[in-house]
């Protein structure tokens, strides 16, 4: 059986995510030019309102476009500043997952060794039955007429049990291969989507900040910030989900190892196991399937942590509070 997850692939996705800022900041100059145009329009509207007496002089509202322009000009360091706390959380989550996957890989190797031992014992049992059958074929037809046919029926039953047991083991290997592949696809898909979504947000993010200069789009940068943080948390949440899945997978494999060790040392239990094996790794298979489905829910789970509307309301309230404070000091 293959490794449950390829850690080198995860490291590759991680490196690609960290390299996004160096390769996708191609529209910052265009966004700066657009921001400058919007600033002229904004200051023109504000100046006209103050000249006509419809609006009062507000320092914070005039400083806001300059702050937005500064963010666009320092787009790379701004993205790095956002990534820093997220990377701290991701590193800790990844460390916990690495410890767990190492233990699971060791347990998996032990489990596969025992399954191979069961398969070898099954082959040896088949060889013994074939020798008995070969010995019975040496008798002539008339001699076999005086033999109790129950022996022949028992041999046929034994062959049927062994054939079905071999088929079950082969079918089990195929199912495990498919389930592990599904789990890997779901896991890699989330990390790949994180790179794609984060890349789009980084490359078009300066335009969100530029448009937020205009009063009608003043909260666009807030929504961008919430979306980017939400996408950046995909990896941390993914490592947490995979770590929890590995805890359950290891528990299931340990129980299966105990069962395999018992049937290898007990002939009656071995016959019962190979003839009525319901798939000792059911827990292993089901846990990986649930883990894969949970990985696909990460885009929704991340919105539970960072809500776009929540961030927008919080920052809007903070801005209104700062404006009121400036009015008090006037």
C-alpha cells in the first residue's frame, strides 16, 4: 500500500503559496495609477462639498486615500505582514500533522507485514489442499466408488473458502488503493485551490484597494482582506483535519493489527477470518473517506473563522469611532 499522504507534495504546495507574492504583483503599477485618478475625483468631490458648506472638514476622511495608496505602493510587504500570523498557525498545525503521520506510517508498515503473513499462510493452506487432492486423484475410478464422498465435498468446500478468501484480499487491496487515492485527491485539491485563489486575490488585490477610495466602493478592501485571510487558512485547517483523521486511522489499524496477530496464532480463528472476513480495515477505509469529505468542506469552515460581513462591520465601526474622536478634538 502506498503512503497515505505524500509530504513532499504538501511541501511543494507550501512553497508555491509562499512564492505567490514574488510572481503575481504585476498589476501594482496599474492599480497605483487608477488609485491616483480616484483620489483626484475623491478630493474634488470633498472639496466641492466643503466649499459649498454641505460638508465639514474631516481630517480622517482625507487621510484615508493616502493610506490606501501607501498600501498599494507597498503591496509586497503588506501581503507578507498578513501572511506572518497565518504562517505561524500553519507551521504549528503542520508540526502536529507530521508527528501523527510518522506514527501512522510506522503502524501501516506493521499492518501490511501482518497482512502479507496472512496471505502467505493462505497460499500454504492452498498448497496443502492441492497435495491432498493430487493424492486422491491417483485412485482409479472403481476405487473411488468405495470412498466416502464427504471427503471430496470437504475438499471442495476448502477450495471454495480459499478462493473466496484470495478474492477478498485482492478486492480489499483495490478498495484501499481507491480510498487512499480519493483522500489524496481531496487533500491536494484544497492546497491547490488555496494557491489558485490566493494568487487571484494577490494579483487583483491592488484594484480592490484602489476602488475603495471611491465612496461607493469604500468597503471593497475590507472584503478583500477577509477573503484573503480565509483562503490563507486553508492549509492550517487542512493539516488539522488530516491530523485528526490520522488519529482515527491509527486507532483502526492498531485494532486490526491485534486481530491479525491473533488469527496467525490460532488455526480456528484463521479459518474463520479468511472465510468470514468482512474487511478488517473497514474503520481504516471509512475514516479516510470521512477525512477526504472533511477536506472538501474547508472553504466553508474557513468562513466560520473569518467572516466577511463580520470583518466589514468591525472595521466600519472602528472607522466611525475614529471619526467621532477627531470631531471631539476639534
